[in-house]
């Protein structure tokens, strides 16, 4: 988004989310590489806190698509950066290689949205938002081999999880640090894209469009660079502290 189009509240939330992601990745690296025990962050319940942080980042990325002139190009650039992360992590931290992380996911999601933008716009914003949320809930446990809600859920065929071909879709065959498959997350992205219609048209409360915490807003405007640079910096700092 250009400066005159900035939505201050969204920048602040995205800035807070990326800072939380940096802290989480630093803790994860300490735990997996240096075997430092960190309570709370890796308790089972904290998964839901992590999902909120990551989810808010994805939701806002969907909203921002409504401000872009070329989502296909942005998506291709984002996916390229994701592949760069894969290359670097495979060389320097092979045990923590990111094969399909949030940059890969967002890149493909942007391209899907960009290619079919005219088609998605045939669906009214409210209808699209509701459908996206329902599909998000319906596919939330797809990594565990289950799809559906409550008594209306069923187990997916095991063959889907036996090939790496379906790995980006959420049928995990191989491991990936920072794994964000298309299902269920793409439905959260599209929920953001449909909600973005209201944001773009100025239908949200006034506080959405002003900036209060400039530090968070600045971080929110540069999330892609923070994401790309934070792991090399964390790796270097921890190396200086703990050694190889």
C-alpha cells in the first residue's frame, strides 16, 4: 500500500504479529538447536496463541490485496523470496529447512487471488467472507487427516498423505519448519480479501485508518524484510552466545 492508502491499525497489528513471530522463532531455534528448555511457549495450549498471531498476519495480507494493482506479480515475488529462504535454510540449518513456509503460502495465495480476481469479485463481500470462514473451520484439521465439523467430519484417504506431491496442500508427507499449507490457511487469506472490500471502501470505524503506535506501524510496513532478515540475525547472535 502507498503511504496515502495506509490503514494504521492494520499496520500496527501486522507489526505486532511479526515481532511475536520473531520471538517465537528465536525460542524455537533455542529449543531445537541448542536444547534450551523454554516453558509455556511449547506447551500444547500455546499452539492456539501461535495460530492467532500467524492467522492475523495472513488475514491482513488478504486485506492488503485489495490495495494492490498487481497481486500476481506481488505473489510471484513473495514466492521467490520463500524459495530463497528454503535455499538458505537447507544449507545453513538443514535440520530446520523451510520447505513451504508463510512466504511460499502467501506468494501462491496472492497469485491465485490475482489470476481469479474478477471471478472472486462476482461473489458479494459478505457472502464470500462467510463462505471463507466456514471452509476454514471445515478444513482446519486436514493435516491430521480429518475434514469436517463435529459429527459431520470424516477421515481422509491415507493415500493423500503418502506422496510429497500433495504436501503444499496440507497433506503432509515430509517435514517443514514454519509449515503453512494452502489448506486450511488459504480460506483465512480469502476471508481477509473479502473483508478488505469494507476496509478499502472506508466502511470500518475511524480508528482503523489512523496510526497510534508508530514503532509497530513501521514494523508492519516492512514485514517482508523483517521476516527475511530475522533468522540470519538470530542465528548469528545465538552462535556468538553459544558457539556452534
